[in-house]
């Protein structure tokens, strides 16, 4: 991905141009990982030679080392980012060693008294020298205000990027300022309405934008990038990739939408204003009648006994393949599942996270734990076959207190090198290199015992 294609927005305090000048154009490219690329193109009127430009309203979390300014016939000589913002405390700190005026109002008669004071310190309070006395400025009920001669050069009302440039000649031109910043991020939120009788769900996807950068981005062309871009951080060590939450198996279908490198890009249909300290939601996905089913899941990571029964997990399984009625990749986010009650009103039944999921994948969204379906495992035998090989004999009792039969999806992990099934009461299937799976039917108000023997090495 080339750097200029990624970058995005800021602000300039520049002389106004005539009506023929182009208007300001702002675009923001936002990533999942608290990162945005900002680009601000606006007209400026330059004189020939060296001069200083001030870009106001840049993000307070700008990464100054990523700033790029481009304009015809303009060379950057120096740039500074001033983030020491003008506040009463900062103003007093900068006045240390200087004189200010202290104005007090008598609460009784309203008369004002003005004294000249030298600010000695402004640490955990303000210490003043007034004539021959030392005084601490405090809130003692007497109306008091401090008058300063000027605002210190180093303090800014807003975060400001100042750039010294050399212009080859005078005249109007377009300038593009771009930089990376923290404080802008987005995530996906999904609402799934599941109909168990129809074995289908309706799915809506929402993008939630978050702006904590301290700067609003008005009428901005906005693009969202789904994927985890690599960023250098000296405090973070290498972490191996983990399995994506909610994804049972990864798909192989090509997803819909625009791509940049190995990321999916979601451009918002219309320009939008992302106000400071705001969360904004925009719809991006709507699908009806996606094939889905409710399942009961039991997962065991190793060959061991359980002292007490374990409740089965309730999950909604579906695919985002085209044939299932979806055919779209799903950015990482939270999926919330609803079902209608006997009156036809949707009720929230659970939520879970999903990772970035390619099209054609199988997903399982845990909504909670079953009230009436449970499992209890017993390690019947653990036999050492050789120095590097063991045989495990397991027995699972699956119980169902519902008045209708259910099928429990049992997953047994712990298989190692050359793991194989020696005996089993129901036919298993290999889920992955370490996991076996069984679909176990359990009758209404009854139980089913599953037994198997595996041999595995390490």
C-alpha cells in the first residue's frame, strides 16, 4: 500500500483566496487498531521565499514523524508540532518569573483593588510576591482574577502544526497535508434475529466510529479498512496469530467490496462529520433468510474426568457463504443475537465476539449455557503404551431434561502426533489435527452414553 494513498487530514491557518479557489477537501482512512490516516487538501496563497504556515485543528494525537506536506513549487524546511494547549494552569506556569496583575473585588462594596505581583511558582498552587510579602493565590471566597499582558508564544488555543517552507514563486495553489494519528478507530456490530423454526436468521451490520483524537473532522470522505496492520512498538513482543473468535472453519470464497493490499476497504456512501468525543453508527450490511441452526456444544481440551456435570453451550451456527444467503466477509466485531418470544417480540438471547472472517466460513456464535442439557466426562483408563505413546478410554454421559430430543456436538481435544481412534460407540470425524467431533443424539427427558478409546503420541 503506498504511503500517499493511505494518508489523511489536518487544518491550515492561511490567507483567504478568491472565489476561483478550490474548496477544502478532507478525507479520513480509519483502521481497526486505533489508527487513522488523515489528508487535508486546501487552497493557500504564498509569497515567494521562506515563510511559516500554521496548520490548526490537527489531531492532538498526531504522529509528527509521519507528516507529509505537498504543494507545487514548495519545499519543507522545518516542522514543529505544538501541543501545549492554552489553559489557566498552563498560562500561570508560563508566567513564572514574570509580573501579572491581581484584581480583587470587595464582596461588601464591590470595589476592585489591583496589585502587581511576580509569579514565583505554579506547581501544586500559585505562589506570588506582592511588594514585600509572599502570598499563595487561593480560593478564599474573595472574587479574584489574574490579568496577563499576553499569551505566551509557546501556548496554543488548539493543537497546531507549524511548517517552515520555501516557495519558488508567489501565488495561489493547492496544498495537501497528511499524517497518521491515534484516537480514531472503528468496529463492527451485528444484530442477528434468529428464527429457530425456519432455521434462518436476518443479519444487520453496523459500523461504529469512535473519535477521541480531540479534533472534529467535518464533511469528511471516510473509508474504513478491515484488517490488522502491523505497527512497530518497542514494548510489544511477537505474538503468534490466534484462532479467530467465532470461526469454526475458514472460508475460501472471494469477498465482496474493494481491497487495498490484503485488507478490505469500506467507503462510506456519503461524506460525514466525525465530531470530537463522539461515537457514530453507520449501516453497512443487511441480509435476510441466512441459513442457520441452534446447536448444543460440549468441548473438552484434554482426557480427564469431571467431578460434576457441565452445562452444554448454546450456539447459533451459520455460514457467510453465498449459497447460505450471505456471501460477504465479516469484519471483526460483536454479534448480538435475538429471538422472538410467543408474542412475536424480539428478545436478546446472547452476544459474542467474532474475528475478521473471510467469506465462505463457518461460524458458531455462543449465546449462553443450556439450562436443560449437560455433559459429564469420565476417564475410564489411562494406559502407557510406550515411552512416547498413551491410550485413553473415555466415557461421556449426555443428559437432556427437555421434552424434545436434541443433538449435542461434542468436541474432544488433546490428540497429539499420530493420534487415532481405536474404538467408539458412535462414528467420529476429525475436526482438526488435535480435535475429534461427534454429533450425539440425546432423547427427550433421557441420556446417551458415548464411549471411545484413542491412542496418541507426543
